C-alpha cells in the first residue's frame, strides 16, 4: 500500500493520476529507505514513466548519492524492476556473471570469479559497482562455471591434498 504521507494534493495542469511527490528533507525526517520501495511500487502499479532527479547542493545530496553508489549493480537493477539470475549475493558463485561489453565495473569481493576470467571481461553483478556507464551481456551460468572450473574436472579424479594451480 502506498504511504499517503508521500502524496500531496496540488493544483496542476496535468490530468490525474499525476501528483506531486514531495521529497524535501526526506532523508532526515522519513528515511530514504522508504522512498525507493514506494517509487518502485508506484511505477509498477501505474503506466507513468518518471525520473527522480535530486537537485541542490550540500550534505543531503552527497548522502543520497553515496547511498545509491553503495548499492551493487544487481540491487540497482532490481530497484528498476528488472529481475536477473542470482543465487548467493556474495560473489561466491557464477549465477549472476556477465561479460562487460563496455564500461568499467569494480568488484572487490568477487571470489567466485578467477582473475583470469576478470581479465577476459567477466564480472559478477552481486558484488559489482559501476564506475562508468555500462553495457553488459548476461551469461549462461554453466558456461561460466565450465570456463572457470572445467579444466580441473576434465583431468579426471581430483585427489585430496593437491592444491589447484592458478594459471
């Protein structure tokens, strides 16, 4: 249910269901964590296309930008209503793997992706943070898993105590 505190009646030349969404000092008084789910719900329940632009300078703008940048790519995409494959959300599997076609992703905790695959342009959305505009291609999890681990399974039985080499 949409929180009525966010809807303020106003005179407008626009037809309904347009309303003014007053953000004001939402960060201090109501919490930004409330705003994002409300906007997502509003967009999913109406056919209205909208864009939220934060204007002004100062501490509030900086805090909002910092909060948005703190979300990984998977969370940002989900906030847009897009559902992509994921499993662990911790960078330990390859379910959310993508190949970066253009742009840069920073992923400090992608333990499920070898440095070699990272060099080839692969990244994990659940622990990736955009450093520029991005174009990515989703990947088949089995294909990425095979690229990363297949060479070990293809060599026969794995013996305990033998470390896997990093080539």
